């Protein structure tokens, strides 16, 4: 991977970070229409989105497919589990998620059933059982069908705004985006460039920089870097 030119602290790392945040700092949850709060329904919706985003498919397709599932009424684990396999397939297809639709439809149904059985459909119970240990929380998330390491990172990255003990959560993909912009590759140094309330949006913006070279070019041009 070819990294971006290094930007020194005096040369405006903070300005570059704020330009990125201003121009591309929408979380993937917000893009999917999720009004994230520390309540069961939106947290579950982020879990669904994280699973979709973790597949080898364009982020825009995963977002559209999450929206289609939610618009079809599958906004809670109970509603997801109650839906038929074909209804899940159809919603995923409507969002353009056709390559993995059948397998993902099965995983969504199984995951909803597991979440209901183990945690009463409430991811906050999973969080409570982890007791503030991020590794333990990741381990519990990994038991959800279809949610591998990348999906866990996406979920934790997105919910850090409502689960502040996770912040700053900047995974390898976010750090990759930072390096493309010439920002620090160290998560703690990187997090200090923005306020704590912006951690989730900043992480999403960095991921967009990792996924799309045009984001890097746009931010550099706007910041004069």
C-alpha cells in the first residue's frame, strides 16, 4: 500500500482531521438510517449492519441492504427471527446484496434467535456480562453467526459513542485510512486530533479514506495539504 505524504503536527494534522470529519464524518449507522441510542433496537440494527458491511461487498450496498431489511420491518431480533428466510432474502436482494443473500439470510435468522435466547434480544446484557473488558465483548460478539473479526470491529467502532468505555476504538481499517492521509498510525495519538464526542464519526471517516482514494484526495485538496 502506498501511504500518503506525512503531515507534521505543526503542518496541520489537526486541521486535516477536522476537514476529514467535516466532509466525510457520517457514521455508517447514521447513513443506514439508524438513530443510535443505548437501547436494544438501534444496537441490534448496528449489529445487523456490521455483519453486512463485513462481507466482501461495497459499503453502499451493505448500507442499502440494511435499510431494506429495516424498512421491511426486521428492526428487532424478534421481528428478524419471525420473518421467513425468503422475506430476508428478498429484502437483501432489494438492497443489492445478491452475492451472499441466501447465506446471510440464514445467518440473520440464526443470529436473531441466538441473541434472543442468550440475552433476551438486548445487546446491553452482553456488554454487562463482559464487565468493561473489550476482549471479552469481542469474544461474545464472535459467537454471533456471520460476525467475524471485521464485523466485530465495525460494531464496536460504531457503538463507541453510546458505549464510551470503548472509545477511542480505531481498528486496523481506520488506521489504514489515517496512514493514507499522512496522519498518525498510532490509535491514541490519532484519537487526540478530535474531541471524544466525535470518535465514532471520525473512525467512520477514516474507514472511508481507507476504502476510497477519492476521499483522501478530496480532504487533502480541501485542507491544502
